[in-house]
C-alpha cells in the first residue's frame, strides 16, 4: 500500500504479485486494480477481473466490489448485471463503514437497471455464496 501511495507502481506490482500468488486476497484485489488502470503493469481488464475474482471468492469485500463493477460495465468479463449485483450485495454486506456507503450506492444503481426477477436471482446467488480456498496466480 505504501509503494502504491507513493506512486511506485512497478515496485508495488512486484510485491503484490508475490503476495497475490501466495493467496493473499487483499493483495489480489490491489493487483487487479493495478491491471485495471495499467499502473506498473500493462492495462488488462481480463487479468484485472481474474485477480478481482480470486479476491472476491476469498471473501475480500473490495475485490467483490471491484469485480461487481467490471461485470456491470462488461470490462474483462461479459456484461452481466445479475453477477454484478451478486458481488455488490456481498461487498456491501461484508465491508466496513467508510466503504459500505459507496458499495450500497453502486449496488442500488445497478439494481435500478434490473428486473425484479434479476434482482431475486442475484440475491439467491449471494445467499448461496461461500468463501473459497486461496487461489494461485494465472
């Protein structure tokens, strides 16, 4: 985080890659962010989505939120509002106070574009979700 905050994205990417490949969910979400924006690594939405997915499946609320955003926009993954909503529901439920307001606002914005049946399906998927074991690199 300190390297990222200082703008040393290449060093942050090297360190985060090691941690992410070892299964650290927070590092996986941060590494996904680097790939999404091309900071210290080539911009690649598919790789960003993969790392966000690793973090999200482990239960990282930030990874869940970031993956939900990608599904909403169809960046690196097929556009899918149901999966976007699933991940945003989980992110809002699992996040701390400062992030929760943002996550709820985005979750509700996505829901406004969905049918009642789609929202119900997303809620069911969120209820059925359980965290997975650590995932190694791509």
